C-alpha cells in the first residue's frame, strides 16, 4: 500500500511495529475462546469472518461464528428470488424500489435455504437481515464483515467481537457482480486491505458511540 495502515486509528491508541505475525490468527482465536469460558453468556462473544473461519473456532462452546464464505450460497439464492420477483413484476408493471425493498425485507431464513434448529433461530434471522438490508454484503466479503460488525455491536452488545477481514472479489459492472460467484473471481488484495483499515476505524467509531 502507498499509504500507511491504521492512519485513522493510530492517533487514538498504540502502534506496535515489531510484532511477529506467525500463528497470529491461532493466538487471537485462543484468546477469544478463553474469554468465552471466563464470561459465559449466550450471544456474548462473536467471531465474524470474511473467509473460512479458523477450524479451532467452528465448534467452540459459547462463541457465535459467522462466515461470509458459508453465506455465499444464501446470497446467491437471494439474488435468484429477486430476479424472479422483478420478472413477475415486469409482466404486470414496473417493480419500484420500495416494492423490491419490501420484498427483500420479507424474506425468511427458509426462503433462502438457510436452515438450522429452533435453538439458533435468532442467529438465522440476523444473518438474513444482514444480507437483505446491508447494501453490498452479498457481493463483497469486506462489506459483509464491516456491516455485520456494526449490527452486532448495536444489536447484541457483545462482550467480545473478533472481526477478521478476508480478500474480496475485484470490482466489475453491477450486472456481473450480481450474477457471478464471488468466491471464484479475481481478488483485490490491496483494495481489501484498504477496506479492512477503514472497517477497523468504523468499528472503533461505533464502539465510541455506545454506552
């Protein structure tokens, strides 16, 4: 990157420049799991991942795990339903933005093939709301992590929030972005790093606004 990382956050904290990144993710996940045991609370500890979640965290007791990669099939199902809705509306008139927004807001976890148990129904509805109400969450993993972190802070008020950005697909015309598989496209590494830098700053702002 041409610009230094954390240029927005650095004035508000401490910048460590001699860290060894080896096993960094493993170390952070271990710390998160330790917090879940120290402060057991349902939906009190969250791990939001922009790629595939770390294997050590997948079945960790007391840790709510959300992953962009695992929700991509749900996003593709959402787009398929949206295309069906607009085609039906075009036969009887133009589908306005308000009608489309209302339709998307009314989608349930079952509509987008997001199934689970009664015990995790709240989480399934939260995930659907992220994809249907957060612009770009379906397309870019970085947007998903940023928006999910924001909503998690405001709705769940967690004791622990570990958000990890992954690389997102490169930009393309909107028609292509809505149709192609984001996991099979060229990745924008530098753009993803910029997104993560700003996403961390936005998360700090959101935390600062909360009591």
